[in-house]
C-alpha cells in the first residue's frame, strides 16, 4: 500500500529548499513520545534534506524505517519519565551519570557533520547543545504547557544562547521568550499533528454501544499500569462493559502484558498491518493494535491512560481521560498537568475499585463525556504547528545561517 504524500510546503519554502542545496540535519529527542514527533517531522522534510536521529533515551523504535539512528543511548529505568518522585535520583544511583559523557563525546564528534540540530523534548537537549557549543538550533519544546510553571531564568538563558527559533506549546511561553530576545513562536500543538495512525479499522470490531481505549504507556510501569486497568475493567458491571482496545507501544511485548493481566493472546484475525491480535480472559476481550493510536482513540468514547504524549493527544481529540495516581507520582508535575488538563482528565487513586467507579460514571453519562471532551479539546489546542516547523527548518537553512 502506498504512503499518502504529505501536503505540499508553501511555495516560498519550496523555492528556498531548492536554493539551500543538500542539508544534513540531526534530530535530538529524549523519550518515546518525543521520538515519534521527531520522526513525523522527518517524514515531512522535502527533497534536499537528509536527517539522522539521536534518541538519547531508549531504543528509538519510532525512527525505524524513517531515518538512521546514531549516537549512544541511555537505557534508564525511568526512561526519562519524571512524573514519579525520586526518578532522577534513582537514575543517577543506577549509573545515569555515566550516560552523559558518551552522549557529549558523540555530540562533540558529530557537530561538524550536520548543518543544523533540531531538539525535540525538554531543556536537557538544549543544555547539551549549549555545553558543546552547538548554536542556532531549532528547539521544539513539547514539555512545558504554559498553564503551569513558566521558563526559569536558567532555561531562558540556555534557550536564548542556543536556539535560533523555538516553538512553544502556548503563546504565554512564546511571549516570555520573546521578551528575553528570542525568536519564539506558538503555531499550534505539534502533538496533534503527530498522532500515529495506521491501517486498522477499529469500528469493524465494535459490537457494543460504547468503546474505551487503554493507553498503559511505554515506560517503566507499563506492565503494572495495564494489570491495574484490566483489574478495574473486570469490576465494571458486565452489562455495561464497553468494547475495549489497547494501543500497544512498539517497545512493549504483548505477551508480557498478557501475563500481567492474566489474559490469553490470540493471533491477529486480519491482514491489517496494525492488527496485533486480541487479549481474552475474565470476561474481557481487548483488541490490540500497534502504530494506530490515533485510530483507537478516535474510535473510543473515552480512554484509560497512564501515557504522556498519548494522553495529551486523546484530550486534544475531545476524549475524556481517566488516570490513576499513587504515592510514587511527583505532586508538582501532577499539579502542572492539572492546570492544563482541568476537568477533562479524571484523576483517581491507584485502586481498581475507584478506577472502575470512575469508568462506570463516564459510561453512564453521555452529557458528562461531551462536556469533558470539549474542555480537553479547548485546553490542548489543535494541529498546525507541523507546517510552521517544516517551513522554519527549510527557510532557516536556506537563508544560509551557520548551524554550528
């Protein structure tokens, strides 16, 4: 099956790309969601641009089939997930500091091979470029929301000294950076431009009035999260149980999740590339897909999510989210997220009975689902950043400014 051709760039950007000649770009990202966003941007680059990816944490599976993966990668227990209290200290205790020097050494050796660096993630990638003397980067901040804490003085310093252009998730953040003399823009939420969609027809698998999609995440506690979600769903009144879907991250083995949830794996019943089979047991049937998170979210009435990027994308699509929290979660991060998500994300304790109760309440109340969905859609913002980012890459490099 042929891949749909991305929308054309504005004429001005296309012309500038031709004038720029061949350009080599290095994308630096630090997490599965960030990798996925960077990979989506790379797919949209016009001819004349060659990109490599440096995923600093994890295996960079999102880049598979998209571009070459370069550089050393840290395999931390947290996988960069900072919602959990003490995760940074535990990473350091487990040897996390030992991953810094190889990354910096690679950056020092590689900086002469690329015309420009694009950092997708939080301030860590910007700090690394600053230390290495890499300048004029394009920074895509997918971490700060503008509803919680703004940029600190050190963050403003690093961005102003390192980035030629920064894309923020809110105009409030962009205005703060512009006041510090930075070229900062807010053109939409790039996460909504990068929602993974594949060949998988969830609607053909719908048999009940409502549907719920499970997003257990892709990091340290994915298996535990899924097991708790399954236990909660088994407590939902059988007559109310919806159709169930599971969005499976590339780095998560289905067999491991099945064992954790006490379920049996059945092989795919279709030839669809996204079909990963089904999980059955305890009165539950869960349809599983890989690379089709967007399909599954759109087919659902709401989601149970412990994910990061996918939670934002679900809310942006107008789907309420039920998330559980426990004593390991970092209160400051939860508070920042709550400031953005508002009521659209329903927070409950990490107790299967409480999760089941919240699930049943949403199953029973269509007006509440619509109300929460509208809040999420408004808070997250829509797509549109992708075109602006591509044009900034193309026009910036075509203008001939040095990348180092």
